C-alpha cells in the first residue's frame, strides 16, 4: 500500500540465467591453424564436448542462449580471434549434448565472435572463459501487410470453394 492506502502493483522482470566457466588453458586446445590428423583432431573435439557436457549439468534447459568465448592472454603476441573458433564450436556442441539448448543453430544459440583480451601476468594467469546467457526466444513475425494479403487470399479461395460446393 502507498500513503493514500491504494494497492500498488509491482512487476518484477525475470533475471536471465547466466554462468561462466573458466578453463585454465594457456593456449587453445584447438586452432584453425593446427595441422592435425583428422583422428587426432576428432579426439580433442570429443574431449572438449564431453568436458562441456559434464560441466553443463548445472545449467537449466534454455530455450535460447548467447555464448561468448574470451581468451585472456598475458603476452603481446599477435593472435587471430578466428583461430579459436573450433574451441567455441566444440563447447557449443557440448551444450547441445547436455540438452541445455535444442541445437546450436542461430534459432537456439547466438554465438559471439571469440575475443582475445590482454591481462597483466601479475593479476592472473592465461585462461579461457566461456559464458552462457539466456536470451528471449525468437518469435517468428510477419509484417502486417503481408499477413493481410495472405489472409485475403485464403478468404478469397474459401469463398470460391463455397461457391463451387453450392453449384
């Protein structure tokens, strides 16, 4: 109640689920520049997927999520963000394996481009952070004019069918 004695309505927005996993890898376990035999690469992918699957058990089922991979480095060496995309892909596949999301397609998962961030070696060691954040479900919408035209066509076809049935 407020000062006047009237009831006040409260609207509480649900807080989206978000969690971050830390991986103490100094360098990427997979890279687009690695030239591994396909079986050796498949073994690393399988290990990353199963590790993420095990860690993701604490995550509730999400309709849609956004994922972000950040590699914190302590040196100024040149690195390309694109090279760690295989790590991101394997971790996302692990989320699907854990049934956190239905699939890792854009409809269910928004993947941000991996980032590389320089940190001070005195403050922390090199590592990766993988963040999963729940986002609102995508609603398939159609512009109003297109919907009205489609409804008019259906109505016209139904009217034609009714005329044929009456004849």
